[in-house]
């Protein structure tokens, strides 16, 4: 069975969307599986359960190291 558990998390003490380009989370832009959401630019991002590829792209994309693998 395919595993759709949440595999990544944000440390909201480190996340500051205002430092990201136009307030858009880099993980939203770069996750190949489109598992990151932001209601609006400058809002806090969050991951959704889905078919995470364990690629680590979201972790590497965050300039503030606010994203980690679970
Ligand atoms: S890239 Fe990092 S700092 Fe920017 S919004 Fe996403 S999690 Fe927050
Ligand atoms: S590890 Fe890869 S597939 Fe999984 S949420 Fe991060 S960028 Fe997306």
C-alpha cells in the first residue's frame, strides 16, 4: 500500500514568509509532488499528506532551514 503520511514539517518559530520572494514559500514552488500549501502569499505554509517522494527538495529550498523531514 502506498504511504500517504505527512513526512515533512515546518518549525514556525523559524519560518518568516516575508523574507521569501514575494512572500511565496520556496517549498510551494519547488515540491515536485505539490504537497505544500499557502492560502495567500506571506501566509504561513503547511504541508498536506500525499505521495511525498522523500526528495528533500523542500528542506533544501527553505533559506531559513525551517523545514525538516519527520
Ligand atoms: S521557504 Fe522557509 S521561510 Fe520561506 S515560507 Fe517556506 S518554510 Fe517559511
Ligand atoms: S520531500 Fe520532496 S516530495 Fe516530499 S514534501 Fe518535500 S519537496 Fe515535496
